[in-house]
């Protein structure tokens, strides 16, 4: 409410100042009504609802009558064209307010539809991804409890290892879901601070190698010191997810590379591997979180990578960036994302 009132007062005040300034150089007052029609249009466009636009149109008509028409500083309702001016301003305010309100409502509906689509995709992915490790955990635990007297110590340790791996996978799913909730909640927002890119990438690699110590990761950084506005925790999770996808779905991948580049107005980060690559029919829907079991089996290995990549896309989009995926000509896959280098900047995708 205060914001809308401030906009109304400021716009009308600016119009009045410009009109008074122009009166020193223009002998007629024909420009005054046009200035205030423009002011009413701006008020209607940048305020919520109809009230402020209508109030601005009434104030403008009375102001033009009282200050800018002869006799000055007196109200004269018999002026030629006065009713037409009032009706014109009122029509402008109502029309623009209605159009603005409709546009905002349509944008809100579109955003809600996108959120519901994401939630639906996540629920479909989670129903598969959670059920599989839970079934494995229950089966392994039951095997140990029911057959503890006949199982060898080696077999027990194998089942316990399976339980640990499946539990770790569940933790990653929960972390991804919490990230999406954080981004898409009603009152959620992304808070960014200038972060040192090298530290974020290094922390992500350390977390990844705790789970995959045998995987070789090579980091290629530009020579200059880079600080980029981001939510460091979320971007670190994006990099970890991409590394895990390369490790889990690249199958015969022997090397994973993180390539960081500074480009005009943006930071580009790519995770590349020399594995089997991504099936061409999977690439268009890779970030939608809707991959089903068996789709892109060369790059899926029985677990849905779509949920992780859809979360990555949500995080990057919340930072006003974008993601892409492709197969490398030398073999393997490349998944890239970019972030704007400056706070509030939004380049085209």
C-alpha cells in the first residue's frame, strides 16, 4: 500500500514539475493534459489494482484545472473540453490497470503451473527413486536378521555396505528435495553473496571424492581470481550432483573434468566425462525430472538422474542462469551451467 501511494505521488509530482518547467518556454497549455495522461498511465501500470490509477486520474484533472489553466489557482468546471479530459484520463487509468492486473494474474498462473509441473515431476521421480533403495535396505537388513547364524562375516559386511550405499543415496534425494522446497516455497528466495569460485568448486570436489575416492577429477580454472554472486551452498550442490551423475551414469568413465571459464558477463562451469554419453532421445528432457526407468539406459543404470538434474536446473534458474547438456565429439557427456557475473543481471538464455 505504501509503495503504491509513493509511486502515485512521485509520478504526479514529476509530471507537475515538468509541466511547470515547460510553461516557461511554451505559450500554450496543450502539453499539460498530455503530460498528466502519461503520468496516469504510468501510475496505472506500476501500481496494483484500479484504485491508484483512478485516484491519479481525478487528481490530475483537478490539478490541471486548478494550477495550469486560466484562471490560475481556481477551480473552473466550465472549461471547454474539461469533461472530455476527465473521461479520457479515467478511461486510460481503468484500461491500463485492467490490462496490468490481467497480465500479472496470467504471469502468476503461469508460474504456479510451472511449480506444479515441477512438483509432479519430482513426485514421480521420488516414487521410483525412494522405493528402490528402501526395498534394498529392508531386504539387506532382513537378510542379516533372519540368517545371522548362517551368514559369513564377509556376506554380512557386504549387506551392510549395500545398506550404507542405499542410505547415502536417500540422503542425496532428501537434500535435493529440500533445495527445491527452499527455492519454490511461498516465501522462499535466493540470497546471494560474492563467493570465491575456486573455493566452491574445491569444496564440491572434496564432498564428491569422499563418496567416490577412486574417481579422478581434474579441475581447469582460469588464471584470474573470480568472485561471483551466488548462494554458495546451492551452487556447490549443483556441482556435486553433476559429478555424481558422471560417476554413476558414465559407466566406463575414467576421468571427470570441471572446466571453469569466464565469459562476457557470466561464469561458465562444465562437468565433462569420457564415459558412454547421453542417448539423443534423452537430451531434450534431461532437466525435466521426468525420465522413466529404462529411458536412456546407457546413462541411467537403473537410477533416475532426472531428479538431480531438474533440481540443478531449478537452482541455476533461480540465479538467473541456465543449463545445457550435450555429448562430446571425443566421447562422453558434457553438462554445463552459467551464472551472471553481476548481481541482478539477466542475460538471454
